[in-house]
């Protein structure tokens, strides 16, 4: 029987991330317009749609095998104000702040995912439309670098974590000075990881990544972004760690698609 992984959505973006872990391991991706050829194969499906805009054709759904599960086939919304709402519900707090009543320094950034446009500003001030106001989280290391924690989420598990370091003056960019692969328990406590998993379930994230910052002042973690189309592993991760991360992804995904490893 033909075995394949069918991607509905932005395939060019997908092939540079998770595909790196699955390529050559009984993996085949199919554009949405040719889904019929895979309708009777032993197939796993993934909805890979930046900003959750792409909808799977109902005609395609009618031919899915009985009980088929489509990864990321949820009502996920990556807008940062939605991230705030779900973090508040799960953690009891979030990074959101009222910029018109706060008297501290804070951050104004776009609600939209992947804009990397954060600006540090003195409150009180008005928050522009399509933006959110957040507290200024002190995630600066003793070496003067901003440290972000990136948590990949695969079907309710966090199999690894990355630490991403950037100069303080470019803390909101996506260009790292260096990065490293670590165990999730080296970044967060077991309780914090469990709450991050609950957050992912709450917001509707099957597969994706969370951006987490730990504030040096209060010691708490803050989820500041959730992404259902991650482009990783991160830049400036050393080569050996890059391939180790892909191997970990493969093993984690094989729990959902067992034949990935069975037919290597």
C-alpha cells in the first residue's frame, strides 16, 4: 500500500522545516490540487497553513480514511492578543498590559505573527491599531544577550528545546548570534512544561513552536508567541545539533506515523 504524508497548504515553507526530519523516510508531500491520488493510500495528513488561512477542501475530507486525524486542523489563531488570552486562562497571568494606564517601560508590537517589530517605549501611551502592549520582560543574560526559549510542540509533547541568543539591541529580530539545543527540563521545570502543553491544547496547537521568555526579576515564564508553521531548527544552531534536533523530531513524529521509522 502506498504510504505518504499529505500536506494541505504552504508546502514550500513546510519542506524547509519538518520535511528535513522526514525526507527519505517514506515521506511524500502532495499539493492540495492533487490530493485525489492519495485518497486510498495509508496516509497521514497535516494542515500547514501560515496564519491559519488555508481550508482543506470538503471534497478531500470526504475521502479521508475513517478516524483520520489531520495535524493542526484546529481553529488556531496566532494573533498575540489571543496568545495573551490563552496564557491568562492557563497560567493566571500574561505579558499583556494596558499601555494607557501603566507607568513603566514596556513593548509595543504587532499582533501578527513573525513581524519581529517590537519597540521598547515609555508608558503611558496609546497602543496603535493591530498592535499589543506588553511588559518589558528582562530576559537579558549576564553576558548582555537576550535569551529566548523555543519549545517545539508535537502532538502534546515537547521533545526538545532551543536557547536562542541575540544582542540586546536586536532582541526582537529573528537573527541569532548563536543557539543551542537542550533538554526541555534544562530550560523549564516539569510543572512549567506541563502548563505549556496545556496552553498548546487550549489554543489549538498540535504541531508548532512556542516562544517563551523567563523574566530574571520575577522568575516567571511568559509565552509571547505561538506558531503553527515553524521554520526551524533555528539559525546559527551548530551543525551537529541541527541534525540531532531533526533526529529527535523524527522519533517524536513516528509516534503518530509509525511507518516513518519502520520502513527506513
